[in-house]
């Protein structure tokens, strides 16, 4: 929301008591459901309390609803960042504000981001104003291959950011895993297997736990991973590392694997599809950043999709604490590939799903999040135009049915320096 | 912040361009000393770049952004013998014996120029063996030259060409040092040697840095500078040494040749342009005062995320800001970055350049400019599409001292041209063809007009669309 009058209102709203959920009818907009279907012109979205209750072109607007005329606008589910560190970092290089990893901790798998995610962090407000409403938040690894528990969060301006705590465990099994495990992929895989086996031992008899191998807390954290109750998000990029990750199912058949990054996924796309392992893929990686990324291409996601892989966009290690607002640009770039000979992109509808319903489905929350269907949480964004286009601005954001303040530090700085020359008093008095 | 981002921060180079020619020089530089510094700079490692074979090419019915703020609808551009011959509306007269390309629905811009790149000196694969961007063994290393670190086989050059339409770029040393060394300006052509990429006649730049990076790198080793005041003191002392060297060199007993001092004297003489990595508004202003103390000019502040706070001062001093559209928050001095930085500078009449400092965003500088444009318009600042294109073409060319040769579509200039398959300010646009000096070095429709570096030859994904 970039209009000054609205900003004033939203700045005040930030200071006032939290706005309560209400019944809202957003009418006349171009509505994107987010599930890969084509947009509907002139459709209505009704939100009541925290949820979407009706979507379509034949919707009766409830008499008590606050109406928002979205004629000429686009209405979509909020953007769902498929892999991020939002809320874990205020300033990247200021260590006291950076909770992504804990290299000096004695714990690994037991670390849990739910205690660190800060809903008041500036990056939460900045990305909320850009239309991002939900995110997968993952720890990074410290000295083990396991980073700990990640969460699903909302970016709402309220005290409780956690949608689902302990939503997954995060592990590094590519080049970073090699480094964390002591210097080889062999070490990473034996460490992985040994820690899981030790967790099993612990579950049978806690007295038999080899505490040199792992702490009881870490063992407890790995048990739901072994049983498949908790998803295991695995960062791996090379075709070979991906195959080796898929192979873990031989020894641990219940693992609920999700690949993250997967820069060379296209080369083994049939294997990934056959294993029914979904992917939160980096969208625009196209350089051999390392030898694990030799064949990286922006066509990766499109090719995996064509091979039948369930794939959505994630932003691992790519400004993933501050710039979730790149999600729309990245999705748009995948659409652009359709006009490049020999490249494989996504259709517009698929690309939007890759940043809305896609991540929700992959995280097992498609029934609650990521699309505009009756019963889903009321995460809705009104845009001035095509949400993937660079010129488009966000006008209104609802999270859990509550209209959000779009005020943030960046907008306040901008207004203070709209005219940089100090007036009668120094700039510090311009508020 | 993960390791890659941290490395990127360290790599984020500070290049201070000193178009010092207009700086108030109190001493009368002797012509011989000045030309000596010019000739020593020009004699060593000369460019061997030669344009590749060209067709006489006409593009018709195309929307043209000329790089200097002009737009032609249903336009025509004619390139011959590697040069722009004519650019204009549908009435433009062109020869009939040329290759005619129907540009209906498409767009033409000058080749995109990135004023801040580390391709080649921080190439991919970014293994330790390739980490050649910071001579971080001393905070004062004006003696090093970025071109001696550039690896021409960096696959990033070809990505920048094919996805980003980059035709010229400045490779800078990193920002670990107060004086990082000389930059080099390249034409984005694949080559066996760096010399065969060097932009003929381009002036050298010198990278300088202020702020967090030098004090972190050296402070952590308990060396000077550990503070911002330490940085400024060491920088000033170095300028005093350079002034002395310059004076002695004109005297009866010239000192032994010192290649670091030659670079600094090149700045004082106005031959070498200062590109100064600096983030915070207060620090930009300190640097401006320091440049006045020693009589050189800062050509461009790089990164300059707080330029918007002193846009009026930067306009008055005629110093460009080479900036990202929206990077922020990765370190303390980037905390106050806002996406309207470019637009607020433009509004104040200051020079805006959108740069990448990044092997990924160099592939979509057009999109970065578009975001900065959109954020400006959203706050009510009127900027034309053509002006936004100028941020990534003519303005960087000017700050790199190559605007007489490239950076806009004016008759007689190098035919560095991109044909886009859609409006380059749209997320849906990609380069369709790219010409450098009239030679078509990329054609999306021809798999053989796509460079593949030695490193990628015989590897999985060789020659892929990327």
C-alpha cells in the first residue's frame, strides 16, 4: 500500500489495538484461486472471521459484510514462501539478531525455530507489505548435518507467528553436509544413519543411548522423522546427491522426504517423480556455483514439473530472511521462459501456484493454506495488477481474515526523506 | 546469513570513480608527469580486443529506448560495420541490402552495462582456488589490478550476456581494503585472454571502500583500521603520500617507480575514476569532504543505500549513486536501505545507476531497474520507462568514461544492442539477440549463438539454455 493517506491510516492502525476479524466481501476483482486454475474475472471473495467462506462469480454478498471494490484489481491468496528464514534474522551480520544457526550449541536436531521466530522483526513487516503472508521457516545447520525443527509461520502483525511448530526437521546432505559431517559425503551419510539408528535405540531403551553420538533431546527430535510423522527437508543439489537421498528410503522406508534446492533435479526428475518426493526448488539458479550445481538451469523447475514432480519455489540461502518479496519476480521469470526456445518454464497459473498452494500442499497444509477456497485461512492480497509483474503494487493484505497494517521501517524512512532537505527542525522531528 | 551471502558481502566491492579532471587542482600538474602516468597506465597490458564479424543489420517496427531517455515507437535502427548508423521512427531511411529483422512487438535497448561486477575475479564455481577479488593482506593496495585476477572462463559472463543482455561491465576489486586497486572495463565477449576482453580506450577506475568491511577485516586482526575514524585517517595519510610522490616525480630526482602510487597519482591527475563503496549517508559526506581536501573527484558511490538521505548533496556534487533496487538488512550499514532510493535520487536530479554486484542479478538488471521505477511511481515520482533504461545504459557508461563509445544508440557509437522479446521492464521479457560492436554474439533462436565456457564444455548441461 503505497498511497500516503492509506499509509497514515495503517500507521495508526499499527499503534491501535489489533484489528479483529470481520466479514469482508472483495468484489469485482480478477480472482486467482492459487491451485493452478485460471483466474476468474469479476469474482467475489468473502472472508468471515479468520477464514475464506466463499469464492466465485456467483457468490451472494452477506448483508453485514464490509465491501471492498476490487474492480480492475487482482485478488489472490497471500504469497506462501516455500523455504525461508524470515523472522529468524533482523540484520544478517549482527549475530545477536541472527537465530538461523547455532554452531556452538551442543544440540542439533532438537533445536527448534519456534522459540526464535520474531513477529516484530522488520523483515516480517517489509515482506508482509509486499504480499507475503505465510512462510516455511527453517533453521540452518551449525556443526551437525541436522539443523533442527522448522515451522510454518504467518507474517501477521500480531504476537503469535506460529501456524505449525515442529513442522519439519532440516538436514544438509550435499556439499554443506559434507562439510558439517567432517569432510566427506561418506561422513554425512554415516552420521545420518548412525544418528537415526541411535534414536531408535533410545526409543527402545533410553539407558542404552550413546551420548557421545547424540543428546537425548536430539534423539527425541529424530523419532518423529524416522516414523514419518514429521517431514524431513533435505538440502541437496547435485543429481548424485539427490539419488543418494532418495536411496535413504531403503533403510528408513517411512521417511517423509522433501528435497530443498535441487539445482540438478531435472537430470534425475524421473527418479524424483517415481519416489514421489516433492521439491522446494530454487527458481533461478543457473550457475555452477559449486561442483554440485554444474548443470543448474532456470528450466529446472519446469522440467521437473513436466516429469511429474510435485514442485514449488523455495529460496534457500538466497536472501531468504529479507527478500521473500522476490517470490513473485521469480515466478514471473519462470513464465518468461516459455518464450525462450528450448527452455522449459511454467504456465502463469502453475507459476502462481508455485508460490501459493504449492508450498502449502508440499508441507501437508493445502487444506488450510495457500489457496482461495471455502474453509481456507483468510490470507488474501489485493494487487493493482498481475501479481507476478514488476510494476504491480500491493494494496491490501489480509492474514487469518484480519486486514493488516502495511507500515514498516522502509516506508517510514521513505516518507521522512521524500524531501531530503531539513525543514524548520532537523529530520529527526519529521514523523 | 548463510556463507554465500556473507561471502557476497565481503565481495561487495567498493569502487570509487574519480572523474577528477574537473577537480580543483592547486598544483599545476606538469604535462609530462601527467602524460607519463597516462602512458604507463596505457602501455601495460593493452587491450587486444577486436570486434567480431558483423552483418549490416536493420531492425524495423520495434520500440526503441535509446539509453539517453528517448523512446521511439514503431522505430527503426540500422547498424553497419559495427557501428550505429541511424536510429529513429518509421520514417528512418535504411538501405535495402541489409539483413532486415522485423521487430514488431519487440524492444531494442543499448547493450546493458553493469558498473559493478566481480565476474572473473569471484567467478563460479566459487571455490577457494578462484577467490581472487580481495587482496586482503593490507588495507591499502592501490597497486593491484582487477584484470590480473579475471578468469575469462567464468561461466557468469555468458549468463550475463544471454539472460541479461550485458555488453560491457566493470570488474572491481572487492571492498576489504580502503584502496582496493584498479578496476577493468570489459566488453562481454568470450575470449582466451583478459586483454582480448578489455574495452579499448576505457579509462581505469580505482576502487575504494569505507564503512564496515575494511574495519571488520583488519580490526579482527587487531590492525588498522579497526574503526571508521581509523579508516579515514589511513586513507588521508595515503593521499598525502600520493601527493608527495606526485611532486617528487616532477623533481630532479624522481623516486623509484611505485605502481600503487602511479594509480593514486592517476586519480589525482583525473585519469583514473574513483568508484567508492560506501553505504551510509554520513559516510558518503565524509568521503566527499576528503576528496575535496585532496583535490580529486568521486565519480560514483557504490551500493550507497542511504543516498536518498542526501540526494540534494549528491546532485550538487554531481556524484553518481550505483545502487541495488532493493537489497537491505544483510548488515548494519544496509539497514536503512529502501526500494525508493533510485527514484528519490532521480527526483533530486542526481545521477542514478542500477548495479548488480552479483552473478545472478547481473542477469536481470533490467528487472532491477523496473522494480526501482515501479517503487518510485508508487510514491508519486514521475519517471519515464526510457529514463529507467538510462540507469543501466548511458549512466553507467558515463561513470565508466565510455559514454562516447557506447551506452546509447547514437550514430557513430559501437553497435552494442539488445533486441528483447518483450518490454525489458516486464518480468516476462528476455533478450532475443545481442550484438556487440555489430557482431551477433547471442541469438535465442540459434543454439550455436550461445557461448559455452571451457569450464562448462563436456560437463552435464553443456550448452543448455540456462
